[in-house]
C-alpha cells in the first residue's frame, strides 16, 4: 500500500490487489455494504494518518476510484464545496486526449445518424412510389422497434469513477438504471418508462453522455454475459455510497 500527502488537507492512498486480498475484501464487496465501506476507509485512514492530522477532524471525505486490480483512495478534510467540484476531479483523472475522444466520438456518432436520417427522408420525398410500395406492417414494426431503442440505452464507461459522477450529476426521472461489468469494462443500462417524454429522454441521454459513451452493446447481452453490479436503481445506490 502506497501513501502520498498531496497537501495538508489531502492524502492519496494506492491500495493494491494484494492489500485487498490480505483484508479478505474485494471491490465488489465494498459496493454492497455501506457500513463495510465506512469501516474499511477509516481503517486505512488509521494506518496512513500517523501524525493524526485527519482522525478526529470534523469533516473527512473519502473518494474511491478503481485502479488496476486495486483502488485509489483520496482522503480529504476541511475542504469547501468549491475545492471539491466534480469537474476538476474528473478532468484530473484523464488526459485531454482521452476526454476529447469520449466527447467527439459521441458527437460524431450522433452527427452520422442525423445525416443518414436526412438522406433517407430526402430519397423518400423524391420517390413517391417508394412510399406507396412500403409495407404498412413492416413500417409499424420498425417504428415500434425504434421507439423501444429510444427508451433503452446502454452507456460504456471509462471507469467506475464515471458512474460516480453520473450519479452525482444526473437525476433520472421515470427510468431504471443498472450497472454491469464485462471484461473489466463498466456499462450503465438506462431504461426509461413508457410514459417518459421524448424531451426528458433526450436531455437525460445528453447529460449522461457528458461522462460516458452510448454503446452498441445491448442489455440482453449484458444480462447473459456480464456481471450485475447493481440492478434497478444503480445511480441512486452509487450516490448513497460515494460522496463527491
């Protein structure tokens, strides 16, 4: 286990996989037990705070991030809300190129979809026979499928940290959220209710896309092959366990 004093108010602790094994704890175990999380964090604090500068402080916060097969724990005290902004912490963990890749890939994908839709609309408007020959049942089926896709989204996350910031920044109404892990990658599935408005869905997806990327992976695939970390109300659960 490695420890670094970033400043007088902040300690960074790198907890290796063997440190977790020695304590009989896994990262997944911590997600499921709030009391165990708190107890584990304070036990680490007691080990690294040899000068007792943090223990007994009125305001101590913990931030945990996956790091390889272990964890990176940020312990802070006496910090104002301005010093703890999610944006600063999030951008501190990724390079500019990584962040640019996340955002531009999402925007380019959306631009391509819009361009295809516009092209198809233009072709159909110039070809009335295409409209006449169109199968009504097939059209209805495609519309129903499109509606279903628009209400069911899967987002690919760079790390578990992204889920923490989504939970802190996005309030999902009329939707269920589930967190999965597949081949060391995290996925967030969001299913909107049938009566959720298109505007609400569009705004929610745009907000989540600030921290994640829409994935082509379906939730059916995740249910069959991935590990379910949290089901049904993942974002609220994460928000309860991890304070930023």
